[in-house]
C-alpha cells in the first residue's frame, strides 16, 4: 500500500483520510462474481444509518452551546433566552433537532426488526432520514453560532468545529442528489418499500387534520413518481411528512403540533425563527438545563 497524501479536509480532521495506491496487494472477493455493486450497496445501506443519525448529534451539541450561552448572557436587563425573538429562533432549531433525532431512531429500530415491513421501511427510511437531517444540520449549527454572537465564531468555542463538520454526512455514503435518485429507484423497483412507507404515514391518519391535509396536498402534487429534476422537492416533502408522522406518535402533543404547524401548514419564512406565534416553553424545556 502506497500512501499518496493525507487529504487537507475542511473538517473531520481527527479522522485521517488518505489517497492510496495498491501494488501487488492481496484481495479477497466478497459475494458472487459480477455482483460487486450489489454487495457494496448492502454495506452502504448500513453505514448510511450512521450518517442519518450523526446530524442529530451535531445539532444537539450546537444547541447545547447556544442554550447555555443565552441563559448566561443578558441584553437590555434581560437574559437572551428570555427575549421573544431568541426563543423563537431556538425553538425553531430545536424542532429540526427533534425531528432528525426521532426519525433517525425510528429508522434504526426498523434496522433491528426482522419483519418484511421493517426491512422494506429501513431501505427507504434511511435514505429519507439521511437526506433531510443533513440538509438541515449546517443551518442549525450556523444559527446556533449566530445566537452566541462573535464568541460563536471564535475557535475557543465548539461551534467552529461543529460548523466544519456539519456538511460532511450529507456527502458521505451518497450525496444529496444520489440519495434522492436512490429514493426514486427504490420506490420504482421495490413495491414493498412504498407499501411500508404508506403504512407508516397512515398510522397517524385522523390524529391531526393539518397533517392529513399536508399528506393529501403531497399526493396531489405528486400523483406519481416525479421526474429526476423534482427528486429533491419530492424527497424533502416525503421526509418531512414521515418525520411529522413519527413525532405525532412519539413526543408530547405540544412538540408534535408545533412541528406540524411550522413545517407542514402555517406560512413561514425561509430562515430560522421566521415562524408564527408558537408556545416555545415546552419545546425549549426538552433541551434540558434550567427550566424556562
């Protein structure tokens, strides 16, 4: 094995990456001859679970830093955490973290399952979780950095390292476009995956009229699988609906309701905190620390 160089990466520096060449190295075939791609895709299927869960950890770390800072920093004789606009921003970020964590763990549970439903859902669910969570992660980390002001931009804090790390898991094990095309391919070639997804979404039918309306709107927008050019829109919509479905089943009603309101139905802006009136206390309380 000849090491050509160690890569000078943006982040993830503790995990060395090298360019290497093999000369006369011994190799052992895994799987049947001619089935190399199929064999490695099975491995990638499992490593994708790691990249689907990682953004939840990065978001949580960034939110912990921002929450601690805003609890101990004051402006105009009031702690930042008590400022209405800061609470809206942090609560909005916390909902992204809640959704990413809940969906990732739900998919992980399917990996441990042995039923046909579990296997089919895991195949599709991990791609949806990886895509959405990692697209949200850099924005969440950045907003947490901004909540800390100039100190968030200083290497003395954890935020710069988290910010450099945030894009990586979207690139590893299939970048965004690859994942979205894989979602379309799975739905076309594996009918059981589509059936498993429909079962997951239908489990909360009738529990939240706003969710029901959003699901109906999705089906109207995409009566059939879209063209490749719309694959990202389709994947984001589907992953958000699936996340809402999991949250409705697993977290307190106030949190699930806030996610549905801000992600599926109410008008909102494109930046964190650009949301309508929201009861922030129960959302921020789930981050831990001192009571709000």
